[in-house]
């Protein structure tokens, strides 16, 4: 059991070393960038650079999330949990779309 805990701890350390933080800016009612390539364990930090709220979310399986109301100037990070294509939208502005390919 102790060996397992040490192994898990090492995996966590290793994944945090190799994980990448991707920055996505929400400005002018658009995600920037609009497409992103990432890997499992990476994080996406959503920034709200508009003067109004956004609500980024995804319904895509293991990667689903819902930030909720994100006020201007706020940052919010999510972690990508599984490989696949993640379609991300904004619940307030349907025209906002971001496609993330997770490998
Ligand atoms: Cu929005």
C-alpha cells in the first residue's frame, strides 16, 4: 500500500511537470485562440478581458465543465481529463466557440 502511494505521488509530480497551461482570452465576444491542441492533464486558463460576464462550458463527456458566471477581469482554470475533441461554448453568447483537441 505504501509503495502504491509513493508511485501515485510520483505520477502526480511527473504529470504536473509536463502539464502545459494554455491561456484562452475571452474578448469581443470571442475565444482567442479559437482552436487549441492539448494533452490530458493540461490546464486551460480562461481570462475574461471583456467588460461583461462570460460562462464557458462544455458538455463533452469526461471533459465536461461549467465555469458559471465569470465576471470581467476574472481568471478561471480547468483541467483536461480525457483525450478527444472538446467543444467549448459560452452559455451567454452562443456565437463564441472554441475547439480543443486533447491527445
Ligand atoms: Cu460569453
